[in-house]
C-alpha cells in the first residue's frame, strides 16, 4: 500500500458521499484519439514493477496501459470493453482501477475472463448483496426476536469512550464474499505484487484525504477498500488507515498507469455519473450529491489533461443506468462493447497475431490447479467472543476441498449473530497443508448498545396510538456469552422490562432466561359493535426458563411464569373483574421460524406453540399458530391459521384469545372479540409493486386478504355467534422504520375499519 501526494481533505463530503451511488445518469459519449501504430509481436512477461524480465526479447509494439474508472453499477461497462479488447487481441502491459473499475481490473489481472465476470454479475442477487445480514430464517431465534422488537438500523454503541455508531449503512459483508468468489479465493490469497499483469488499485484515506495506491498486498482487500463509498459502505481499515472509495481523489487514475509502466498508449474508460442538471439541485440531499460529483468530476478533468493525441478515451453512453442500477448490468456491459466498437480503428493497430496473443494469455493466466484439501480450521482475532460461537456455524470438514458456497453461507450465519463488523476468511500455509483461517472482526462500537423503535397506529374504530421504545443491551458479559437488555416504552403503551440470557455452554445450544416486565396499556371492551368500556390494564410478569436452541430453526423453552393483572375502569360499564388477578404456572413454548423475512415474507414457514398449566389446576391455556408463504415472480401467496383455547377449565379474561385488528379480522377493532376459544384462518395474495433502494431489504405490496374465524365462550360481543368473516385490502411493506401499511377492512356483517401504521409491532 503506497500513499501518494496529499490532496484536499474530503471530510466535508462524507455526509453526502453515499449519494454518489444514487446519482442519476446523464448523456455520455465515447471518443478516441488517433490510434497508435507499429508492428505487433508477442509481449514480454511483465514483472510487478512494470518492466521486463531479464532476457526477455525487446518490445517492438506499442505498450498499452488500461485505466478503468469508478462509477458504481455503470462500471459493468468495463466488462464489455474487455470483451472487445480480447476479441481484437489487444494486450495490456499494466492496468489501474478505481471503485467498480478496481473490481473489474483486479479480477481481470487475476485471470478472470470477461465471460466469467458477466456470468458472476448475472448470478449475483443485487437486491440483497448490499445488505449485510443473511435472510431472517438464517438468524438465531434470539436475534430474530430482538429485530422484531427494535429497528435493525437503530443500533448505537455505548462505551467508556462515549457513543459510537457504525460508519456506513452497510459494512460490506456480502461484498467481501462476492469478491472472494469472483477471484477464486478458495485457491488461496492473491498478492497483487505476484500477479503477471502489473495492477494498481486506488483508494482514499478518509482521515488524511491522501490517495492510497495498492501495488502489493491482498487483492480482495484492496478491491473492497476501493469500493467503500463513504456513508454507504463502512471504511476498511488497512495498516492503521481507514480507506474509502478512491473516486474521491482519483476516479480515472491515468497518472498511476503512466508511472507504473510508461505505456506508449493509454486506454482510459470513464463511466462516472455526470453532474446533476441545475434544476434538480434544490434539496439538502441533491446538494450533497452534487458536491461529491463535483469533487469526482474535478479529479477526472485533471486526469483527462494527462491524455495525449495518441491515447484512447472511452465514455460509454450509459443514459438510464444509475450508479445503483446493478440489475441493469447486462445493458451496461453491452454499452461498453458498443463504445469500444466505435474505436476499433484505433485499437486494431495495437493487436497481436493469434500465436502471440495465445502466448500473452498464457503468460497472465492464473494456474488452474484443483483446490487442495483444508487441513484444519481456525478462528483468529477474537477478543470477547468465544471461538466456539463461530465454529458452531462452520461445516467445512478437515481433509476435504474448500466448499466455497457452503462456507459463505456459514459465514453469513455467523455474521447474523450480530456481534461482528465483518466475518472474512483466507487460506494460509503451503498447498499441501492449507489452513482455513476465519477472521471475525468484532464491532468496534460494541459490545454494549442502545436500540430504538417507534409505533404510530391510526384506526377508524379506535383513533390513534403511539409509543416510543428504547433499550440498553449488554453482550458477552462472561466467556459463555451472557447478555442482558433493559427496555422502556412510553406512550399509549408504557412500561419497563428486563431480560437476561445465560448460555450454559460455549456453543450456546442450552441457555437459561429470566424475564421481568411491568407496564400498562389501554384496552377497549366492546358489545353489540360499540365500545362499552375503556380500561387501563396493568400487567407485571416474572418468568424463568430453561431453553434449547435448534440451530437457526428456533428454540424450545420450559419454565415458570407468574403474572399479576389489574384493570382500572376509565369510561363505560364495569366488565372486568375488580382487584388484582394472579395467574401463574408451568409454561412451555416452541418457536420454529423458517420464514425468509420477519414481517413480509416471500417464502418459508413458521410454527409456534405455547401452553400454560395454572398452578391452581383450574385451567390450561393452549395456543398454536402456523404460517406459510410462497412466491412466484412479483406474486406472493401466504396463509395463516391460529388456535387458542382451554382444553381444561375456562381461561381468565386476561389470558383469553382476541380477534380484531389488521390481518386479525381486519373489519373489527383491535381486541373487539375476546373469547375462551378462538379459531382463525387467513389466505392472502399480494403483488410486489416496488422495492427498497440499494442497501435496504424489503418491498412494497398491494394485497388482498380473506379472513374467517369462530369464537366460543365469549367475554365480549356476546350476541355474535357462528362464522365471522372479513376482507382486507392494503398497501404495505418493509421500510427503514419497520413495517408500514395503509388498509381497509370490510365484513359481510356490515363492519368496517381503516388502518394506517408505521413502526414495529
């Protein structure tokens, strides 16, 4: 890693730097200076410094340096340019890249063909790759429950040095794995200095504003550093420097290529986003974006002044493809091919004949040795987390070749535990005894966190409610991974709670739990379709349980629970029992969840079962719920069934089942029907009509739900017997603030309700 001349500091641009990836494209062009001339012969094999090996024949053809600029998804056009260069048999003597140009340049220098790059772009799930976490069904049950109650993006570290947060919207976990798969990291780490084709990758030191050039060191690490768009992707720390996107200081590194191999001809490919039109710059967001684009445009303009009449400059026409348009990669590749095709007359004089081209290809090819067996697996670099907490996710067998796809899945599962900034790997040691070294980086802003959530709910039948939720979480209180979380809620629901989880062995399969909670909320009781009373219901709970986790599928808990209920009448008739009611006994819960998302899944299933046997023996409460979801293209079909009841005795009203509320008999008010026995079924069809921007998972859906229920042994709405139906029409989905929806519920009994909701349930 080599620092270059200091440039102006970029700190003032950090707040808007992530918008660089979201800037809309404008018109671009492809041009070329006069082509180089000269006879083409087989090139000498270049050494890492850019010169020739001793004894190599003298060069009699023009030497060529290739520059691939940054531009986010627009950089896929570089692949098309490389396809044309290879079809024309144009060799390259050195190459430099920035940002996505660094990805393409690094892969090509490592022997990856443009065809293989095109295929890798097509296989990648670009809607998911810029979101670090695995699918929700890959998370441990503990982590799923945490994310259901608190917003994932609200995590803030708390420590002796104050309050700290993550340094980017994403840490780049899946980008790291994508890079490793692209360059064949399963065959061992790649040193830039050892590549046959001299390669330079440009990044920016966010602390000093210096340009940092990688000419040696780990290739995958350099590629990841150069792609770290500030505020979108966390900086990568290398040798004490915090590195971000090289486009801030040198988006088209012409100077670097000239210094590296002094080429006779430079081929420079510019895929950067143009400036926003003046009439589109009016908000704080667009002003920030324009500021970053101005910085980038200025350094590109400076680079262009270094081109001579003999050099070749390409600017593919990328109209309609933004820097975040990764799903349009095939179009960008084709436009790169078109741009290179326009200057064939300038490229052809640089071409080799077929035998010389084959020799050049062979000289830069990476040996295609079969993967050697992994002799051992080790975990390195942990300070707080027990290594067994990582290895419990790893299925790589010693003595077997590296299973890259399986390892990537396992590393994502480990990352999903929530304790790491990243989880990477590399193969070290000689080929005959390679060691798989897994390197989790614990969150520098951990291990203690603040978490937040909000809830805004407006209904036609019950008015508006709101609540704000906050928690203080401490993790890894001992070597086994004990953690505690203290929460508070203020608003229409008010209360405090304390949870303690104590793993009983390093793999955390067995654990103990303590739960304490106290609070109150409003509860409306209905009769004949009208609100007959409003109560303040106070609830205090203490529970102790022993649990067993089934990998990522869920957990089983058995314990004792004590609850104290008390209802205080605010308005209306007296319907609840007076005084305190004590409910307690032996409780068992089974929670299995294989849905791919917490709130709006597209596939998977879930099953929950809970039972409480009263210590007095006067009742047994049993509840179960099953959910399933399928998808095909933009369509999602989901079903849900629920039962709650008392196989023995009659439930107290506070423990009884409830119907009413969104997607729980939507035409009725929340909790409008309270009964000893509840049977409920739902069938839902949805069409995905929009998706969240880059880095966020989720979609917006237009949905229709058919609902039916029966309620026996009612405490409210005593005059309603038989089948109860409801139909719901809604628009909703996942947002950075949690689930959100607006909907309308109707029933054949003449009931109607409307909903607007944002936040966590």
